[in-house]
C-alpha cells in the first residue's frame, strides 16, 4: 500500500479521489436494453438473459419446488447463522418504528404525520463472484417490517438457470413475495416498467455493477424511485498507536476483496502503525482465496499519515467514507466529531464485517462521498410520510389573517379568498 506522509490541506481533494468509472459511456447500451424491455416485456428480458448471462430461461419466476430445493441445499450451520442475523437485523430496524405526535401549532390548528409503507418495492441482488444472501436480509427485512405489500426480488441465475440456494433461502425466510431469475439492466428495467411476469414496483433497492448502477440512475429520472446513488464499496480506518495492526490490515483487506474497484484507506497519527500495517497487509493478502481481486484493490488504496487526531477527523469528514472504523483510545469522543460517514464501527473489536452480516445495522450505505448528504438504508427507506392537518373555526380565525397577508403579497388572491370566505361565515 502507498503511504502518504503529512499531506497539505490543498492536496486532500486529489488524495481522496475514488477509482473513477465513467457511467456515461454505458448509457447508450443501457438505454437500448431499458427501451427494449419497456416495449417487449418478457421476450426482451429472456433475450438479454441469453446474451449477457449466457443462460436460456423459460420461466422467469422461481417456483415453490426451487425454494424447497434451496432449503435442502443450505447447511444447517448456515441456516442457523442466517436466522441469527435475521433476528438482529429485525430488532434494530423494528426499533426505528416510532410514532410521531400530533402537534397543535396554534390554538385550533392541529398537524401530524403518519408513515405509510411503499406498496411495491424491488430488490436487486447481484450474482457475480459472491452470493450476497446477506443483502437479501438487509433489504427484505426492513421492507417487511415497514409493511410493504409486495416485495419483488431479481437476481441473475447461473449457467444452469438457478439462483444460489442461500439467496433463495434468505428470501424465503425474510418475507420476499416474488423471486425472478433475472440479472443486470434487464432486471432493473423489468421492475421499473413491469412485464408480463414481473410486477412494476415503486422503488428499487440494491447494489450492482456499473451497468446496473447506470440503469438505476436512468429509470430514476422519471419512472421509479431508487435507494441512493451507488458506487464501488469503500472503508476507512481512523487509528492511533492503540490500534492493532493485524486487525487494521484485516479490515482493509475485507473491503479490498469486494472488487477490484473497492477502496481501503488508513488514516493514522502513528508512523509505526502505518509501517506495521503495510507488512501485515502483504502477509494476510498472500493467504486470501480472493487474492487477485484484493491485490488490484489495494493498488489504489493508501495509508495517510497525519499530525494529530483533529486533522484525522477533518480529512475523514472530507472523505465521507461508506464504512468508518475508529480504532483510537478515545473512539467514542472521536465518533461524536464525525459528520460524514455511512456507518461507524467503534473500537478495536468492532470489524466492518459485523455490520455486513449480523450485528443488526444495515449494510446498504452511501458510497463515493454521498454520505455527506445521504443516509444508509433504514426503515424509513421503505416508507413515505403523509402530513395531515385539522383546523377548527377558531383556528382559522387565529391564523387566517397571516395566511391572507402572505397570499396577497405573493399575488395569489384565490389562495387568500379560500381563507376569507371561511372567516366570513
């Protein structure tokens, strides 16, 4: 890993750049697929499944028999782990279901808000190099708790036309309504527009490659909502001399093995830790099954040495990492000063992989610096809030003059009359 020592503030922007990929170059291809699926439905979905995934699918939906097959294929050990994770994820997200109070803003003027579930949501679960059954749990569990009536899941099949059994098992126990063997851009299109087999949804969630990301961006312009802008996964470790270099190296590599465009950064005040982590990364990297992927990711990852914790906090807030691990003596105090991060992991014994799987927090998080403005997926991601108000005759008298003056000064006299007529009766 490259070590950068004591960079000046005006160097931070270049230093913190993410691996770049121009999605604009994909848009022509993606648009072609989107339009084809929009106009031809299932026929186009199957055509692109054959073209891109090299598999011919006769029936797009997953049958009950396939779900039973999947359950038999998953080991009891993995089932137990998935059920434990499900319980923790459900506990954390159920606790977010708070009732909002009615407020009397003026006498006789009562306002309140209610959360209503989004009726139909779509979940995209990538295939690729790892079966992301954990993402099934992270998306379908809060959707179920929120009360979504229809939860649709799309995931690409393998060459035999099957979805990984752990993905199917997780979907079954987490309340997914319908599962389809569809991957890539055609999956996003099917959920955005609807086909003969796939229901149209109102919001799409889930990660994916550059093509899926571009597709989500395009359909979100006018057809369907999406969870958040997405990019390659990333982690930052903020550490001082109290950090364990073995732990830090393991955390950096756990992110690096996600993909060749993932990024891992260590920001530290301790030069010895930086040196020890470089050695430990090489040692642990050599033992990883996904060494080839992690090696490419580590090539554009870096260690940044700064003069003190205050500077480490400042550069972290500028970077706005998706995942932030704080391994310092006073990690609680440091954590309070972080303004921009998707999810924060506090102390030497809190690895980022805990949040990826089983601690209960959601691992679908803003990347690429979007943590400056976006939250990770939570219960409210699957709901919208409707405001209500009720005004009595006394209430319209009390605030009526205020409304009339404001409406008149905006030259909206029909607005004024809607109040005046009520006050005259």
